C-alpha cells in the first residue's frame, strides 16, 4: 500500500507520532526535526554517493569495483599499511579483504610484501600500473563532490565538512570508550549490543 493510500486511515494520534524508529530520547530536547531526519539523511547521502560512483565508474570505464577502489585509494594514501588495518577501516572480515586483494593483485594493481620486522604481517603497496587508476578514482570523487555541493557557497561546504568531521570524532571516541577493556568489564553485554560498529554507518 502506498503511503498516500494509507494516510487517511491512520488515527490522528498515530499521525503525530515520530515513525522514523529513531530513539525517543532524541526527541526530549524539543528538536524533533533533528531526531527525525539525521539518521535517514546520512544514510541516504551515503547511498546516493555510492550510486553516483558506480554510475560514473561505468561511464568512465573504471576497471575495478567501488569496494576495490576504496582499498586502492586507502593504500595510495597509506603505502605499506597492513592488511588488518585496511580490513578494520573498510569494516570487512579478513577473508573478504583477502578476496579483494587477490583480485587487485591479479590485475597488477596491488603488491603484498612481508613486514620488515614481523613475519606474520603482510603490508600493501601499489604497483606503477595503479597510478592511472588512482587518478581516475580521484577524478570521479571530485565530480561527485561538485555534484553534492552544487549551489552551495564555499563557507557552507566547509561548515558541512567540519560538522561531519566533528560527528565522526564524537562517535569514534564513544566507540573506543565502549570497546575498551574497562568498559567491557563494567558492561559485559555491551559488546553483544554494539558489536564494535556504529549502526548509522552500516549499509
């Protein structure tokens, strides 16, 4: 049933309720718009950015997938990074990352090397052939940023980035605190509830 078809059948008191499934405590300060829209907006922005990347990747003939592009770009900015760090950053199971790296290695874009002091660790490096691919990824990202901020003055763009950076910092600190050994000792069930992930970022 379409939303418009069901609207007249909803009782007035239910119509006034917040149906977004956001926690009720977010409405306590009277800023109902914030509580109602924040989660959906961040999710939708992330979803649309991914869709725009996929579309532009097809249009420009990018030879790798969006997830592979994320791995390549992270390695480009952190040459010599360990596989475990990349898996953590992408929120991937190690085996899933290994498959991505196998494909990138087969394509001649990523090289695995032994760690100079720890034989258990494999470090990741880009090959010379990855240079043009990185350039193409950056061009796609730039085009998407220009689309996303179209019509906005420079100060609004800067403010949006600053706010998102602050939100990320707040949530990162809370995750680190909740995942610390001390927090786990106080609340042993917290790990089960959160599983070390920020729910709003999952997609």
